[in-house]
C-alpha cells in the first residue's frame, strides 16, 4: 500500500533536543512510518543518540538562546539554516517555538522550501509580561511574523482557542492558513489509567513544569503555606528543572531552600513521567499562560484530577467541576482552596480522574493529533 508521505522530506527545527523528544518525537516517528525522510535540526544535549537510533537525520545546531539576542550568533544561525535548507532541499520545514518560527520561516523562504509549517506551543514570556522591553520584542515579532505568514506556503498551528482568536484579531495570518490543533497528544497506552496510591502514605500533589515564576510556582508556594497553616496535610512533588535562558526562571537556591524546609520535594528532571503521575493523587499547574500543557494531558490520561489556572491552554483541558478545578491566575488563596477541596475529597478525585481519562481517549490521543498535523504536510 502506498504511504501518504513517501515523497516528502521533512525537517523539524526546534531549539533543543529535550523539547523535541518530550513533545515531537512521536509526530516525527509517525511521519517516518508514513514514508517521509525525517531530519531534526536542534541543539544536541542529552538525546542525540536516541534521535539517531530512531532513524532520523540529526543536524546539530549551535545554541539558540530563546530570550537573548547576540547579533553575531544570530547571523551564524541564519547562515547555517540557509545552508542546511539549500543542501537538504526539504519539501516541508516544520518550525516549533518562537525563534525557530521566525528564523526557520525566513531562511526556508529564502531557500525556496515548498511548504513551511509553524507550531506555536504557547505565546510565553512575550505575551505574559508588559515591560517596555517585552512590548518592543512583541511588536517586532508580530510585524515580522505577519509579513512572513502571509506567504502562501506557510501554515500556522496554534494549540488553543484563545491563541487562535488572538491571531485572528491581530490578523497575523490569513484565516485559511491558521489551524487549531490542540497540543501534541498523549499515548493512553503509555500513560495508563491506574488507581490512586494508598492514601495511608499521604496525599501526593504533583507540579510538573519548568521551574518558572510564569508557571505559577510562587503562587503555589504561597498556597502550600496557607494549607500548612490550616493543618491540611499533603506532600508536594515538584518535577522539572530551572531554565537559565528564561527571565522567569526560579533559582536552584530557592528550590533547594524550599526542599530543605520540607515545603516541597523537588525531584528535578524525571525520565519516567507516567510513573510520577501514577504515584500522585492530583496534579496542579497554576501557570499564567500555556499553549496546551502536555503535563496536564498526561495527568488526565493517568486518571488524575487537575487544579489549574483559568488561562489560555489550561482551560482547553480542564472542564471545571468535571475533570478538575480552575482558579484565577496569580491567586494563591483561591489556589489553596481548590487544592484543599481535592486533597480532602477522595470520591471527587476519583470521579474527576475518570472524566479526564475519557476526555483524553476521545479528543487528545497522540494518533488523532499526529494525523491532524500530518494532514498539513
């Protein structure tokens, strides 16, 4: 049987191999199985061997700083990208993340790549902060992207309804080439629905994210203090690492101090997230803004109820009162109250966990999301 992508050469451009393996690996595998010749352009840190073992062409890229600009470094990246696109002659370039989208779209256009697909995994720091410097960067981004995105061979994918409507209101891209695909999906066979752990070990609450203030980490710490003062007992597990490239990053000293105080149990990086969710009773993410957080999809797939901020991305996954609770962003008092509700109500946790699992199976399976995305190749 003829495979649907057997004439395609697809290059994925993403800032680092950690994010690729965590979010796009399954999509690249699916494209490969459909017959595509697949290559990955990225900064290689921990996962180069895994990428090459999968049969992907690995094209190492020098460090692409997500928030800072060094003109000499940016020029070197432009030169390398233009050289790669001209030499490899891909039929599709799929850019993921803000800088890869800008740089990849520009260089792929200059190299004459037939189709460019841009995936916004969230609008992040650029759209959550209102400093004069950030506003200037946002203005530059919108102007440049609007110019690029009106080329007929460029498709823009956003992950939630709020971002879709924002793109429309700003007229960033023609409506016919703006696509809503909710997240990168989750494999229900890997993130299995399991009973919650024995309550005698204490209620376990998982916070899974990069250790950023923008993920609501400080509000969560304040909410934990509120719960402790009320005598509400729970064990808070923080999974994730600091991100020195992000202006919103917490410091390692802060996290280690909270860990020593017994306020949190900072686990750092975790290679087996399915096991981490299955050891938890509920999951929390009080983020300021998301694309569509994979951590919440994975938690729901494991049958875990969710407490999250009522912001773009999170509200795509949480149906309030059905599979979780939404609270106002930056409100530690409301966050503490929602956490207390689920910490103290086992029946509610169970019913919400079941509803979340059903939602994932019906709408967010990795097969469904991959098929939608590959349809635009």
